[in-house]
């Protein structure tokens, strides 16, 4: 990972700003995600982590700043180009967010429906994604028949169904018991290796960060307050940094 700085990042955020009225959430946030790495962004609840992700997928318009995804500034491209880029990103949203009235199979087919050529191979893609999370046997179940950990796995299968270059995780372990959370983190590592993807992981789970991160950013008061490896940050004497690792 040492030569990262010489490479062009596949996701590059510069001077991102977003306020809600007088509430300044992002105050000039910067981020580089390099190919093959697992970058963890840690921030307190309400610090703007989800807002940042929403800006990346264009669910939210930033006030200013640029977000370059694979060389394209997503704040400036049209909807068609954005749709193409979205197929290269997988999302695991906070919570899991499966459709309760659809079977597991239907939940996984959902992201394929707008891609004709992918839709034609849907059976193969669904089964492959379910195998990757070890839940092929759950294909015909309804979400209410699944445990919390299984739901999270299915949501992960849905996120990787199009073999994304980048996987963005919003609080992947929140709401799970410690053992299940550990299993999900291990699975995230396996997926990263199997698919050769890059991961952006938003979390406040210190154990998750320790296991998964190559590099970390702490989001404090709307900016990337500090960057470094888990080891570097955990041994910092800075009060604001220490507060994360208590
Ligand atoms: N659509 C919105 N309108 C007003 N305030 C919002 C909106 N979305 C987020 N916020 C505020 O922005 C702050 C950051 O939210 P969020 O990114 O969800 O935090 P977190 O770091 O926990 O994911 C919170 O104080 C939240 O209330
Ligand atoms: Mg959030």
C-alpha cells in the first residue's frame, strides 16, 4: 500500500461542503480512495457520514466541492452517465433495507432490472452473489424469515451482484450482536479479495475498523481531521482522536 500516493484515486472528494440552514455538516471534506484498498471513515453519530455517501451517489446535492468517480466529476455529469457509474458501485445501506414484500431472489434481481443484458443472466448472477455470502439456501425465503445477520448478508449479496469496482458500506455492523458483526466483517474481507474491489467503509465500530482498514480517516467537525493507519491513530495523543478509541 506504500505507493498509493503515486496512483490516481478511483474516488476523489475535494472540499466538499453541505449545510442545512445554519447547520454546517461538511466543511471542506477531502478523501482519496485508491484501487484495492479498504478505507474506513469514522465519525461520531450525526457527523455527516451518511450525508457524504448520499452526495457520492447523488441522492443529495452538495453546496460545493467536487466528487470524482473513476475520473468523472459526478456533480457535473448527466443522469445517463450517472446511471452507468452507479453500476460500478455497490452499496450496503445503513440497516440493510431489504424489500419486505419480495423474496430474497426478487430483492437481488431488483438492481438488475434496468440493465437489459445483466437481467438476461439474472439467475446466474443471483446464485453467484448468494453463494459468495454463503446463503444460496435462502433464495426463496422472505426477509421476515431471516435473522439480522442473514439480512445483512443478503443486503451484501445485493450490493455485489453487478461485480462493482467500489463497495460503499454505511455502518455495516450497526445493530448486530458482536459475534454476528465479526462474521460480517470477515465476509467483507473475503468479498474484497474475491471481487478485487475497493471498499469505503463508514463506521463507528472500532473493532470493524481494526480488522478491515488499510487506512482510516476521522471525520470531525466536517473535515478529514486526521488520516492514517489504525495503528497510527490508536496510539495518538490528540484528545479528539483518543475519544474514538476509548
Ligand atoms: N435532509 C436533511 N435535512 C436536514 N438535516 C439533515 C438532513 N440530512 C442530514 N441532516 C443532518 O446532518 C447531520 C449529519 O447527518 P448524517 O450524515 O446522517 O450523520 P451520520 O454521521 O450519523 O451518518 C445530522 O445532524 C442530521 O440531522
Ligand atoms: Mg449515518
